[in-house]
């Protein structure tokens, strides 16, 4: 892959390896044999990736739900840089007006990344029996945070 923080990818094999890796959130939640080939084949959805993982944005009109999956060697500051690049891509290269995400209770790293990116907590939800915080980042808030002019 490119040396940019993230690039758009249509590599379903790579995405499926990521989401099924025991070290990623889906693996820790006990979800197995996930196949996101059809999700990725829908060009309304966007997968932005690097060699260590990526962000899958699933479109719901002008709101995209983001799922973050990075292998351990790609975590930390690298993910923040990749997340900034991903938000820039989504807000400047697509019709995205807001990004939604769910952070499982107890996932301290995911919560820190989400809050550092400027997402606002909108409430609580449950995903596959796991309690999660529901967060949103709107185009307007992203522009304010990054002083878009």
C-alpha cells in the first residue's frame, strides 16, 4: 500500500483478515467468520486502509458509520494520524455530513481516539450484547476543530 496514512482500498481479503483477527474488536467480541466482501463491493461504502489496518465507513444516506480495525503493530499515534487523514477524506471527497461510531464500554484506547478526534457522545447503545457509547462527528464540528476557512 501507499505510504500515505490511509488510502482507499477495495481489498476484501485484507478487510476480512482484519475483522477476523483475534486482536481486533470483532475478534475480542467473539464474532467469527465475518465476511464483509459484499459490504466492500458496495461503492457507497468506503474502506480507508494502510498496511496495519483501516477504517470501514458504511453509508447510511449522508451519515457514515465507521468501524476501526488495526493490528497491534499499527496502533497508537499511527492510528490517530490515520484517523485524521480518514476524516479529511470522508468530509472532502464524499457526501459525508457526519460520522457515527460505537465504542464498547471498557475499550479505553478506542474511547481516547474517538474523543481526541472531536466526536461528541450522543448516548448509549448495545451492539451484539455489548454496551457501547454512541458518538458522532459532524462536518460542522470537524471544520470548527480544524479551523476550516
